[in-house]
C-alpha cells in the first residue's frame, strides 16, 4: 500500500444537500426563475436553490450520528431549511487540501 492509499484508507466522503423547506420563500430560486423567463424559457414554473456540502472525515462507528448533529446544529437552519445526507462513501483518492 502506498502512502496516499494508507492516508485515505479510513476516510469517508460525506455528501449533504441543504434545501429551503417547502412552503418557505426562496428568493434565489425566484431570481433564477425570472432570469429563465427573461431568456424566453417560459415553461418553467419553479426553481429551488440549495447547497451541496462535501466533508472528508475519518470513518468511525458513530459517524452517522455526528453528521446528523452537524446538520442540525451548524449546517442548516432547521426553521427554514431541510437537509438530506446523500452519501457516506469510502475515499479512494487523496482529497484536495486548502
């Protein structure tokens, strides 16, 4: 096993989707919808804007509950946003660092 493989062997990539809750006004979505209409795309009736978050984190037995906590306490505003954990996958390549 090379150095990169051993460094990523226990990492997971977590993918989380944050969206404005149904029934809550989405100003960004409204602006994009208006831009579509301005371009002549008049058959569109709704646009919702969200955020896709990827986190690289060491794999642990309690990872799922940690992620739930992060979503509820930091990544989303539970009053106006919902979240969906789209995936927790083993990392097969070295993630880019800052």
